[in-house]
């Protein structure tokens, strides 16, 4: 059973330092949900996700997470009807919410490996961002590892364990009793079934290709990982990767993996280097 999430406080109750609402130990280490008071002119309450002591993201802005989806959609051919998008992972929900706002998307699949993050959206304070998107019949959340999902063959049905509101079961469906995501099941469509194709992959599971949250995430940015991304895309499909800083080395890796039209869009931030979205297309 999932640990209860501490109810959020009102702005006047919030201390100056972040307050922990939930802390979980899982197969990939510790993940924490915190809240703090917002700054003048911004949201009154900010929620943060921390993984293994590393700050991942918060709800203070969301411009770059929305741009991740916008840029991928804009990059697709104009005549691509009802394209399918894979968002990895769920995070604080800005990318999912943005995709659900856009009627052009036909299928919206989110891959998230942390059961705690899914719980925070389904029954916790992050539902304020994602509730409408989760209720959208185009949307589903799969509780599985993104790298495994991209590399595992499957049939014409989505892989992983559905954890969206219109799927049956508990928030951590598809997990073993200890919370470890089970491998993607292979539907009964034959051993040689083709992988599920996506028209766009919008990936935001690290602070960037050069700053991963866990060591096993490095595989996503390796030649084999980029080949798996390319193979899961339809012809002319788009790969969009969020990063906290530009990475010329990753741009070169994308070109070496056979992607075309490689470029980087920058999103200015208050301090430091801009956030970026790396964009690349699979050949037609």
C-alpha cells in the first residue's frame, strides 16, 4: 500500500525552507515530494521532486516542459493526422497537461517508472496540474522504465502497465510487491510483432544527456539508446529531449545515430544558462 501523502499547507503555514510531503524508497533509490512558498508574482505554493538528493523539477514555471511538447508537434509534417506522442517521464505533469490541451494529438502515452510520482498525480497535490489531462481518453500512464519500454518489442497495443484513471487497478499496476516495475509484457501477437510506433518522443527523465539522475539512464543517450528511439518513431517522426544546458556532444550523437534536422531551442531562465530542447527527425 502506498504511503499517505502529507496534506499540503496554506501559504501562511508554509515555512521558508521546503517541507517534505512524501518520501519513498524504490528500486531506483529515494524520491521525495516537497513544497515551499512561492515567490511574489508566481504560484503561491511550489512543489518539488527530488531524486536521490538531486533536484529534478518543480512547479514554479513549466515553460520549457511545455515547449518540449510544442516543439515536437510543430516539427511534425503538417499533414500528419492525429499523431501519437510518448512523454517520458511524468514529472510534475506540465508536458502531459500541454499535450492534452492540443487537440491534434491522437494518442498520449506517458512512461513513468516511479510509482510514487504516479500516486502524487492521482491522489496527491500534483493532480492540480494533471487531473484534466489524466481524464482525457487519449491519455494513459504506463508504470515502467523508459529505456526498457523503448527497447522492448511489443504488438499493436501499448506496452507496460496502464496506470491512468481509465485503466483498472491500483496506482502501481504492473509493479511487483516490492514496487519494482515488471518488464513490459509482450502481447499475444507473435514473437516477431513490431514495436508500437510513435510520431513523437518527448523525453525529460534527467537534467540532460550530460547530467543523468541514475547511472542506468545513460543508456538512453548511448548509440544503442538513440537507435532504439529512432526505431520507435514513424518515418518523419520527431525526437525532443529536454536538458538543463546545451550539449553540442549530444547534438553530434544524434547526427551519428542517423537523425536529421538536428537543432536546439533555448528557453531563457532567470539565472544561469538557458534550458534547452534538443530536436531531431527520423528520415522519411
